[in-house]
């Protein structure tokens, strides 16, 4: 039973579409990293009331997963109130971050539609990706407020917020209305994997790689590429685990989320015909 489960997860994870998606997701995360960091700092700096403890937690979490000498320039810019960014540059940065994030979610929705055998138009999936990106941005603000009020229990609060985030992600990726706890197994795996990754990533890279010797000044960038690819693999692996455990392909008894407008138009036309 366990071997069959592992086999199904591996087949989905290592499929042709799965490999393409992992590369696409890691590339999207790489392109979106700097704009998103700048956008988050700008929003936190000028719109949201800054709490120093929450800010330190945010920095510590980033440094656990990404090279410190790449992240620290953003931290120094924030702490020293570096050169002001103009209005046009700020808006363009926010728009670029939004576009790149929505593209990653769009790719994920395409994979989910294929798994659930849903034939939805690309325009509809693109629209859903934009809406989900807005929800994700709002969730970041919500998470910040929660951490600000529960800063003494930041580790517990961060863990619960991460589980809730992945749980909502699996619900949002599905094109059907699912039970409330749908995706819990994948969420727990994701959070556990990220906790272990944060604890072991630096030691693994220092022990099993020779990037500083081979690449010299580019070692941090190569480490960044590897870190982002591992993060993309964890996110997609949690999705694969959720698909197998929850038997996502079985949609019996689940109402579709798509087609509401079409059904509404059909009912409206039927009502007019009766009249």
C-alpha cells in the first residue's frame, strides 16, 4: 500500500508535465523574487505600521531559505532608509510582482485542470489566477497583522498561518467545491518539509557542494538557484501528495466552481422562453 502510494506520487511528480512545471515555477519564483521583496518592503514601509519584532522574524525566515548576502542588501536598504523610490518605479515594481505571481498561479491552475480533467477556457483560468493573486496579497497582509499581535508566539503563529495558506491553496487550485479539510495532508507535508529545509539547507549546501570554489563570486547566485528549485519541488511534491491522498481525480458529489455564469445565462434564457 505504501509502495503503491509512493509510486503514484513519483509518477505524477516526475511526469513530463510535472518536470516542466517545476522548472517553470522555479523560474517564475526567481524572476519574481526581487520585485516581490521590494514590493513587500515598500508596502510595509509606507502603508503598514512597522513592528520591529515582526520585521526581524520576516528577515530571519528569508535568510533561512535564501543566501544571506543576496537578502541582506534589501535588509540594509530597509534599515538605513535608502534612496527613495519614485512613484512610477513603485507602481511598475508592484505591477511586475503581480504579473509574475499570477503567471506562476496560472501554470499551477493548468496542472490542476489537467489532473481533474476539466476543460476550462484559458481566459477563465487566467482570470482565476488574477483573483487568486489578489487573495494571496491580502493573505500576506493578514498574516502580518496576526504576527504583529502574537509576536511572542511567532513560531506557532507562523506554522499555523503556513498550514492555513497551503490548505487554502489546495482548495483554490481545485475546480470543484471540496470538503473543508481537503488538502490537510499536503499542507502538513509542505510545512514540515519547509521547516526541515530551513534547518538543514545551509548545512547541506556547505557540506555537499563546492560552489564557492567552482563559481567564486557567483556562488551565492548558484545557491539561490538551487534553493529556489528545491522550494519549487517541495511545493509541487505537496500538490502531488495531496492529489494521491485525496484522490483528486474522483469528483463524484463535488459541485464544479466553473460554469456558474454559463448556467446562469442558460437559466435566464430558459425563463425567457417560458415567458
